[in-house]
């Protein structure tokens, strides 16, 4: 009986240590995902803006510009899908993590819209479409700067 009790205690302590290790690893992983998300938001925002500036300055052709923006939109779609799965499958336990992911989805959706609005402007070249792009760009920056803590 003593051996059974000792074996049970060893198992219980080991399982508890493993759970704590997993929680620590999860916290580090979530921190890395947060950092990667923030970096992606900033870089996608910069990329879309740089491509738009490049087109306006004659550096990129219409086809090159729309190809790059289409790639950005596809990456946004992929990321939105993956982030929604985290929420839908209840992978995240902490409400703050869920809120961060929801905020990130909103900004990524805005980046996708920003890319589309510039493509709309390229196709029609009217001021209304340019204004729509600029308004979305400013809205995206508000969200990104808040996530980055530079607002």
C-alpha cells in the first residue's frame, strides 16, 4: 500500500509540474504570437503604403501594383481564417488574449480593405476612391499604433 501511495504522489507531483511547465510554455508562445502579430500589422501597413506610393511615383506598373496588393489581401485572408479558428475553437483561455485576437482580426480586415480600396482607385482614378483608401489607411494606423503602444 505504501508503494502505491508513493507511486501516486510521484505521479501527482509530476503531472502538476508538467501542467505548470505547459502553462509557462503557453504564456511564452502567446507572447511570441502577439509580437509576430504586431510586426505583421506594421509591415503589411508599410508594404501597402509603399506599393501605393510606388505606383503613384511611377515605380510600379498597374499590374505589378495589383499583383502585390492581391498577395497582401490573400495573406490577410489566410491570417483572418487562422485567427478566427483560435476564437471559434476556444483555444484561448484568457479574455485579454481573445480581445487581442479580435482586435487583430479587425485591423487585418482593415488592411485588406485598404489594399482593395487602392486597387479600386487604380481602376477608376477618382478622388472618392482615393479618399476611401486614405481614410482606411488612417483608421488602420490608429489601430496599429494602439497595438504597438505608440498612440
